[in-house]
C-alpha cells in the first residue's frame, strides 16, 4: 500500500475546480449567479469560440471592495453565509465560496469592479490561481469578469470539451433559463459579436417566454397559480398541442434557482396524463417559492439538485397546480387548412449596438467623453484622467439598481464613477439615482364571451351534421366547426367509466366457465401475493391451484372477452418495475387498454342517435379533450378560417 500524503494546494485547487467547472457554461452560471446575488439589474454575457477563449460578463451590481478582492478568490471565502445555521435559510444563488477560486485555478481571470461608495474602481488579474496584479482605475459601478483560455493549464480537461458551437449552445440554453427565472433582470447574451438573447427586465415572464420560444408557444400558454402554508407556485403551463419529444421544455425554478428534481418532474408529467400522447412531454415554466426549512439546496457542488423535507406535499402541490390549469380551459385544438404564415425575420444586429470587448476598445479622446455625457443622461462616468471603459451601447445598460440607496457625496471635485450629475452650484455636484422600478400589475384578460362546446348549457345548440369516412362526426356550434373522432371519444368515455368504478370499488365481476388456469414463475407469484388487494378491487377472483398455478374464476365484466389472460400477465409484468406509489398508475394503464379494446372502432357506421348519446356522455367528463393515450378526441375550425380559404374575406 502506498503511503498517505497530503496533497499540495495546486492539486487541491484543480480537483475542486473539476467539481464546479465542467465546461464554459459552468463559468457563466457561477459568475452570473454572483451578479444576481450582487443586486444587478442588467447583465451582459459575451463569448467567443464557445467560451473556450474568452468569456466576458458585465453587471451593474454592488461590486467588490478593493481590499476584499484577493480574499474573494480564496476557497470557501463567501459573503453569503457566516455559520452552518445559515444553510437553513439560504436566499442567495451562490453560497459555497468555491466559484471564483475554481474558475481562477483553471483559467486566466481579469476583474474590473467598483462599489457605489468608492471613488475609483480596481483591476485584478489572477492566472492559474496565482495573483498577478491589483491596481486602481476608473470604472462604473458593478463588476466585469474576463475569463480567458479556460483549462489552459489543464489540457487533459480541455480535450473533453465539445465543438465551439455545442459549447455555445450550452451557454445559450443557460442564459434562457436565467432570463426565465429572473424576469426582473435585463440579460443580454452575445455570441461571436451577434446578439442571441436580450430580455427587457420588465418583470413579465410571458415577455421572456416570447423572446425565448416565440409566438406559437406564447399563445398556447395557460396561467398557473397555487399557494399553501409553505409553498407558492406561479407561472405557465403549455397546452397539449405544443408538447415535445423530450423534457427540454420542462422548466421550473425554486427561489430563483433553476433545478432538476424527480419529484417535481413526475408531478408535472402525471398531471398531463390523459392530455398527452405517449413519449410526449409538456411545456411548463413554473416559479416556486419555499422557506429554507423545507428545502435543502446544499446537495450538489454545482447546486443543480434540491431535496425537500415534505416530498409528498410538494408533489401534490405541483400536481394540483398543473392539473387545475389544464382542466379549467377547453382544450379543443384549432386547426388551419394550408401553410401557416411565417413570422417576420428579425433584423441582424448592427455592430454599433453590440458592446465592444472591454480590453480592446477604449475611447482615446477626452472630447468624445463630453459628447457621450450630453447624449446619454445616465452615462457611467469616470475621472477625466482615466479613459472610458465601455462603449455607449453597453453604458446604456447601467442605469441603477433595485436597491434603495441614499445620495452619496464625494470629497473630490469630480463625482464618483457611474453617477448621473446635475450641477446645483459652482462646484458641488448633486448625485441622483434613478428610482427603483415597480412592476405594474398586468391586467387579467377576461373571457366574458367564451362559450364552451362541452358544457350542459351549450348542448341544445349543438348541431350534428353527419359522419364522414365512417369514423368522424361533424358538429356545428356557433361560429365553430368541430370534428369528433368516434373511437377516441368512445374510448375516453369507457376509460372514465372504468376509472370511476375502480376508485369507488364498484367494479362488477364476470365469472368464467370454466375458470382460467395460469402458471406463474417465482417473481410473478410474489408480485401477485403482494398486490392481491388491487386485483380484488379490479374485479379479479384468484385462488391458489397448487404448485405455481393459480385459478382465475372471475374477471372484471368490462374485461370479459378481451384476452383476459394476456392482460392479467401484462399487469404482473408492469408491476415488476413499479414502486408502491405507482401501483394505481399501473392499473390505470390497464384500464386504458381495456377502454381501447372495448370502444367502437373507426370505419364503423354509427347511427345519429348513438353519436348524440356519445356527445352527451362526453359533456359529463372532466377531461373530454383527449383519449387515455393522449390523442385528441375533438378538433375545431373557425368560420372565419373557412371564409378566408374561400376568399370571402381577406
């Protein structure tokens, strides 16, 4: 056995960096979260070469005091917590004190920062964890980080990075999540001198969703709200028509932190059961607020995971939030004939609108400074002997913070950097700060004249026109034209009927003559014994017949005649992978299978009286819009759309 030795500090730093800094997006995440914690209301992220060569992050937050800068790059140095008890009430995004130390250990870092109370700022350079310089210079309030040549001193790490485009896409996705989780902050993301994302910071989540996902997603959103004694949920859930083939659109944030959690994911997807087809996943954007006592964020080094003290209550809150949003609106998808109009293309950004890199573009003539000051009232100011450090376009981002601060006076004749100045006397400048923005309450849209097809009040006005292809029923209601899939509708009616009987323990049994004998293996036998109660509730009567054989003397009456043995064995197969809480779901899936087999098929001519009865039963369901497998039962088209196609209106 080798001797035990204590690792040197350089090795320790690189190991720690490996836990926090996986790729360029990890650097962006940690530095942007620090900017948010510093109270920034405008944050710009610029990268080149996928962030491998340069990452530049600028904010208008509180900055770092000059004597605190070297300390900030020590491991486990943080201003977010002071003692272990503070971990129970964390309100900041960062708190471990590992970010700056880890980033500096594997890159070349330059920091320009200034606090609101300081007259000048500071410039600090640290490379590979080794301090190079700390000097004074003129700078605006806030901080600018330049991270160059990531993994320059650990080439073994850099070879695992992906292409520039792939790494840039990781950062782009991260910036979208940050913008969605903090609508009160204006984010700008620039990739190779092209603006890829720019949010307004006007507190409106829907505006951010529009800028990130576009018009089609935004117009298919349903508002979601929920509140109990320990948790508050707000946000939007998407209608089933905008579902995707992966979980990329399932976004949820806890106390402003983008996380992933299996309990929340399961609650969301279970709430959509019956609204989506198999292997489809919903769009959600949910903001959750919780007290620290109920939440543990100190799980993962990169803070991606959280744990809950009350897991079941969190599951129920999220499930109810999503389910209530889905069931309070009529979910009949509207279709159009022909190609949809393409949205207008966005203009390419002008080079003058993009902030120049901090270290390569500076204004060299002092007379330009006076012109900028006159044209931009709240321009960031630096002492005349210093050269300006930001372009005009970027300076426009720095117009104050959310914090209420008292006016500051300086001891010099020149005002502190970053203040808007109004002369009140010969030499005494008055420093004015903009008032913090207060989000305006968004008016709620009132759907006063919305009429629903599937409501008892509308039944007398539904006009059944006829059947087409022996499969689809055509219905007129008001100015809408509806098409009902008779198989999907009948399947849904059967399914809801089966579910109700199962939940109320009123399932009727049909006795078999002769009884059915099945042979089970050891695993199937153990599963049957462990779940006998569920099988009895489901309508089965099963007795041991000797050895590993069992006698099934009765089955659910609705199952009678539909390959009873095959469905029984399928249940056992699904139960083998199920946990205790999933058992009702397994039986619900079998109910869906039964409903599908029992329902009237397509290419079957139904009498109008049968169709009328089917519509009557649909009216009584909570979710009549989708079959148990997620297919739509009804689609609609407006009278206006038809008139457009026939050129009656333009």
